C-alpha cells in the first residue's frame, strides 16, 4: 500500500470532520 491518499470523513460519535488515510465506509 503506497498510496497516502486522504479522505474526508466525519466522526460518527462527535460529528467532527477529519481526514483519514483510508477510504471510509459510505
């Protein structure tokens, strides 16, 4: 795994927007 792509994600607990190095579930 060489791709360091960041994906926008929203924490389901706190509702804060963040970026994760993996593809979040829709």
